[in-house]
């Protein structure tokens, strides 16, 4: 029989990782993503491998295979990340995001900005099925609107992420929604309907909080907002024609065109629009001499927008910071961190440490509330240790499926609890793929927006509360037949 590490031993690599990340974040601050966090993950991985190979005779082949499988599983996400980097640059320099910000400032009243932002992102995310796409497009635009209206980055990002992850949970187009339903053998729309019981109250509470805070916020004065919009209009060619790109993107999403293809076509169209509507900005980015052939200059500027960093100067420092882009190269540190996180998750899985840690929760599953609470705790723990929501969803489903069945509970209770705990909390963990990605896209650190992601924080608690009430939770008689 294979010798499995005890839960206490299994926590050693996790504890090492937490200590190292705490030290690196405290030392390097926002620059921790530039390399120190990656080294921390690889160091924790090495500790895990050392313990597994030396004391528990885990073969290097098994560890290597688990790491390869982990990295293979996130390869589509890495491609999407690179395209999102290009899309963010193209949507900004083409004037699409500035146009959305310009009209958004005029339409959205500051008192209801946070609640409106949450609702808008929720609707877009339900239609797209992707929190990542929502945050990378409309989220960035709303971040600019919020800054212009005087809200802090934490509050704005919290509203954006709360709305985006509501849609990510509830959309039939969402990969996490489909995955949670599939792992538990629950019909997709039954899974979605059952999630309404916990998701709607969580969102209602979230919107109440954002509305109250918005009404209490004095915001920027009218002259400051007017100066901001004037600077925006002076720097970019603002025109409703630029809204064609978001509309086309929405149509592609509605037609269920694969995410990678949709994002690529949206980026390509935005690049063309940048040449048509913002040629002066492309010349500024290319920074070439006036005697350079115009076509080459525009081509160079457009390409630099897609793959590299851009910094356009404006009279307003806030606007200058907002319209700066990083392109595909800005995603490389995040991809580096994801690869290192997958190494850690693979080593923890192959060594049996993840299974050992989660087995602790089995001892607390006496009644309905403890069963759901243990599932929530296990899901969040897996998000912390595997650093990937997809792996966490699969492992949580596999671990608890038989337990729920043996206790007479329907699979939809497990699938809902997985979404309430795994899907929404992944973005709150700095070294999780979701946390890293959204912090990179919004350029707001995970720990800055975490306290304001009320929907994400409330959802796991709401799952346990509904379990305690027992609303719509049916327990079938179990036949004790061996």
C-alpha cells in the first residue's frame, strides 16, 4: 500500500509558500509579480518534491507527469491571456475604451456608479460567459469612469469583479459553470436554476452595499470631470463609430464563437480602427522621424500597441496612467507565475498531499450544514493550494460526489456549493490564476480589491446559510445495500 503523507506533513509546503509569499509581497510590494513570487512557488514546489521523493518514495516520473498535465490544462488560458493583452492595447489606442469612458461619464451618475458598474458587468458576463473577457473590455472602461468620478481603485475593481463573477457563475456559456455541472453529473440548466437560491441573495446584498456607499460618496466635482473628459477628447478621436467593435464582439459572443477566435477578431478589428481613427497616436507610439514613410509608421505603431507597452502623455496625470497599455508583453509575468503555480499544484497532487489535506474535512461531515461547510472549506483550500479554479472544481467534485450520493443528496447541491466556493473565491487569491490575471488586467493588486469584492466574499457564507435553513434541499432515503 502506498505511503501517503499525513495532513500535518502535507501542510509543510503550503506553510512554506505562504511564508515566502508574505515575505516577497512585503519586500517587493507590487513588484512581487516580477519574479520573486515565481521563485517562492518553485521553492515550495521543491520542498514538496523533496518530501515526496525522499520520505514517501514518490517517483519523479509521477511528479513530472502531474506537472505536465496541469500545464497542459491551462494552456488555453495562457493563449487567451496573450490575446487579452493585445486586445487591451488595441481597444485603448484605437479609442474604443476612451469612447466608452467618455460617454459613460456623461450617462452614469456618480451616486449610482458602483451599483451600475456591478450590474453592467453582470449582464455582460452572463452574455459572454467569461469574467476574464468582461473585465478586460468593459471592466477597463468602467475603471476609467470610476477614477474620473473620484472612486478609489479598490471599490471600482470590487464592483467590476463582483458583477463579472456573478455572470461567470450564472451563464450557460461559462466554462466553470459547465465544468461544475459536468463533474457532478448535473444537467446544466438545473444547476443554474438551483444556484439562483444562493446567488441572487448574495447579489442583492452586494448591490445594497454599493448603492449605500455610492450615495455617501461626494465624488469629483463637476469641473474636474469636465476637465477629464476634455483631456480625453483632445487626446483621442471620440466617435460613436468606434462602438462598432464592442457590438461586433457581442454578436460573436452571442453566436457562441470560441473565446480565442472572438478575442482575436475583436483585437484585429480594433487594430484596423486605430489606423483609421487614431493615426496621430500611432505615430506618437512609433516615435519615428517625420520623413519616415507614413504606412510603415502606422504599421509599426499598431504592432507596438499589440505586443508592447505604450505611454501617451496628457495634461492629466490620472488620464496618462489610465491610457497606458502593456500589450502582450505585459502578460508575460502573469504567464510565468501561472506556470510556476501549476508546477506547485502538480507536485502537491502527485505526492498525495492534496488528498491528505482534504481528507481532514471528511471527519466533520455529520449533518447537512457540516457537509456543505466542509465542501466550501475544501474548495477554498484547493484554490489556495492548486492555484487554479479548474483543477479545484474537478478535485472538489471528485472528492465529494460519492459522499453526497451516499448521504442521499442530489448532485445539484454539490455543483452549487462548488460554484459558491471555488469559482468566486479564485479571484481573491493573489497566486491563483484568476487572482493574478485580474490584478494584471486591471492593474490593481489582489489585496487592494479583495475587501470590496462583496459578492465573492458573501457567496460561500450564503451557501452555508441556505444549507442551515434547508431551503429546497431534499435528502432522499439511502438504501444501505452492500
